[in-house]
C-alpha cells in the first residue's frame, strides 16, 4: 500500500496521493472545473483499465471486436481529442493504435462515424 508522509502525518490511498501531489506541483488544474476535467479522464482510465488490459497484447489482425475494444476506441477516437483539443499520437503504442485503426476500418463502425450527426462528442 502506498503511503505519503506530510508534516508527520501518514496518508494512504494512491489516488488521493496522486491528486495531492499533482495539486502541490500545479498539475491538477487551477479551477474546480479544470480539476473536474482531470478527474473525468483519470476515473475513466481507472474504470476502463481492468476491462481493456488484455487488448494491448492482442495482435493487430485479431478479428473479434469486443465492447472493451469499442471503449478504447471511443476514448482515443472521440473523448480524449475533444477534452484535450487534439488527436493523440499513438505511434508509440502499437497495441492501442492497432485497436483504433482496426475499429475505424470496420465497415459498420466506419459507416456510423461517417453518417452520425456532428456533435462535440
């Protein structure tokens, strides 16, 4: 269990420690709204990570698409680019890039993306 010692006090809980340290170093957002945006990204990652951990070892030519694949696709194709204001360079993350590319080329998903209403998310 991770522990943080501050002013003679001991604090457990890695997520609380992450947020405290980020706040102290100026990486947690300057306003409540910015901190909310950071928390949304962090919590989404925490919720997805156990469900999608196995896909990163998948070969790019795997044929079966799962809900976990769609969750990763949605996170990197739609959600994070909107929140961050730019597409994420996945060239160093071959497993994730393989899932994104495979799903973007899947005819049913491609058709949906091409014909869906244009919205922010």
